[in-house]
C-alpha cells in the first residue's frame, strides 16, 4: 500500500524539474529524464515535490547535483547524458545475427522455446548455399560490428553449415573490415575433440545451458542416455581448461551458461548458485521462462506466478552477494545489466532491455530455410504458426529492405518506452525495455499491456530489489554491485586480432 497520499500532495510545478517516482521499501526512487536518480525518504520526497526544500540545505544540494531542480536545470549536461545513454542508436544497425542452422536436437527439454525437431528431420538443416547467403546478408549491416550466433535445435548436429558460415564470413570480412565475432549456443552433448578443436582454433565463444543441480537438469533437459548434465559438465570443464592452457584470463574466458527457471527451480535457489560456482562460472543469468515453443504446451507443469520468481531471485542474489563477500566471484546478469544503466549511465546494449528494443534494428534471425525474422522470438512464433515477425528471405530480400520493413518500424515504435502508456511515467523508464514479440504473444499487440505483463513484473521487481539494496547497502555491498557493472572486452573472440 502506498504511503504517499496523492490527494494530499501539492505539487509545485515551479520547483522540481521533470521527474518520475516510485516507492521502494522505506524510500522513494526519483529519476529524471536522462536517468539520474536519488533515493529520498518520504519526508524528503514531499518537500521536493511541494517545493519546500530550503536553498543551500543538504537536500537542495543533492537535488541540484542530480539535476532535479527547475531553476538550475543544466540542459546541455542532460542532453549529453541522454546522448550517451542512447549511444547504441548512433551509427547503429544489426549487430547480432542469429543463425538457426538446424531444428534437429538430441535433447528434449520440457520448455523448449525453439520447437525442436527429431534427429531424423534432416529437412530442417540449413543448406550450405543458404548459409553463405545468410553471411552476405549479415555482413551488409550498417553496424561496424556483427556477432553471428549459431543456434538450433542443436547446432552441432549441422556442423558443416557452422563451418561454412565461419569460413565464408572470415573470408568476406577481410574486404569489409567489420568487428566480427562468433558465438555458439550448444547443449554440448554432441561435442567431440575434432569439433572443439575447430571452434577453439576459430575463436568461437561457447555458451550452454545448465538448469542447476544434476537431478533437476537431467529431468528438464532429457537425453535418451539420461546424462545431459554429466556431458555438459565434462565439456565445460574441458573448455575452461583449454582456455587457461592458452594463457587466457579465466575471469574473462570461460563457458557462458544460461538457466531457464521453471517451477521446479524455485526452491533450489542455493543449489543453482552452488552448481554454477562449482563449475567455475563467473556469471549466472536467472531468466524466467518464456511463452514460446514447447513451454506453451507444458505451461501447467513449468509456469509459476512471477511473485514466486521474485522471491527466488531475491534469495539467489542475496546469496551471491554473500559469496562475493567471501571472495567468490559470481554475478547475476540481469542485475549487472540494470546496474550498468543505473550506476554507470550507459546502456550495455542488451537487445531485449533497451528502448527501442533491438527487434529488427539490432538483431535479425535467419531460420534454417533462409526465412528472416526480426528476432529469435519472432522465429519462435513462426514455428508456432504465427508469421507476424517474418520479414523476408535471404534469396529475395536485401538488408535495407528488411530493416525498413513495416513490421520493424512498428516494433521500434512499440518498444519506445516514451510512447508506451504504462511506461511514460514509470521511474524505471530510463533503464528498462520491452520485447514486441513477447507482447504480441501474451497480449495480442506489440505494445502489450505493461500492468498485466509478466516481463514488466520481473523488470520492475528486479529494479525494486536493486534500489532497495542501493538504499541500504553497506560499503562492501555497494562495492560489489558497482563491480558487477565492470565491462572488460574479450578481444580473443574478435576475428583477425
């Protein structure tokens, strides 16, 4: 229940500069247009809003430093800060190209978002010709950098297409000169020495999925042999060992592992974190489940109220902070993304958490058959029978036709939070983002309805938690949260360096 009675609040339009606010615990978060913030007590907020702050007082000084006073509002400073926060739009273009080289997969995951196909479905393999055309499309981007991400299904099933993409992209980029990187998302169960050697020789970053302790992982990510977790762990350790043998810094170079949080995961917050720490992972992404693919069919088994997710999230991140105090390096990716925006005034360009979103202008997804989509979620919807986010085909459409597609333009408008009815007055507007494909799936509109959105509930819940931490943190906790915003480029994965 709100502690602020708006009927009793007498806003003075002459004193405060533009601001948004939100109650969090015992504090009120106040943010301005460019994303500066203050945490105020209830009394401080009332005095600020009603223009009752005495000039020269400590509160007046804090408000002035945060550029929240109309009389001293520094326009050029605000413009520079906003320009920095939105720098991903300057000279931008598609910087992430997702290639689904096959729908075939050897694992059967209870929540599979990709709508995987059986191993016999060879018709879902990307041809070598389509692979080369996809490379041509992605290297046409206006962005100075491009990451090509191999997905599936399981990309190791169609390793020939992976090799063709890598070889073609490296060769063609010699004349183009883009900052080129490769990433593979794999369950690792089909990895062998020959494939690993090729991936390491070609500086491909390897990502996988670990759903937590062995019993949970094997129950949710099923192999006929029943050892999905054991195989993944074996190769994670081997790859990390190879990185160290190459002289690479293990704090930067290690297998990235992702978690999909299901109902079964919620009580295992400590076990999940301990599993990642035991594998030598330095980061954990506590992702809630998405409403795509098989997750729609198994909803009654895997879904949960987002309030329960937030309880899980708070416990897990509290535990991670305590581990950091004991000298264990582990961070949570959602927290790191938001903290970079809140504390650093920068946007790390995570495409699902920016405004406007990366849908079609920051990323594209090319399906195994050459069809091009605004994003991977749009491709997932296609596999469910919905072609809303289909843009064209590598055989018939050029880059500029695709990024200029009416669907892309609509998605950009819909994901601009300054045009979202429920986002324009939200205190977290400068730090947040929305996913048009998810909105379309859950609400029937790219705009969605944020007050009923599970994603919005998660984003607000995480930011509430972080601002509570910032309001009450001791010096050690504050230093840990600030350290989570540190970005060190992984130059080893850049081709040609």
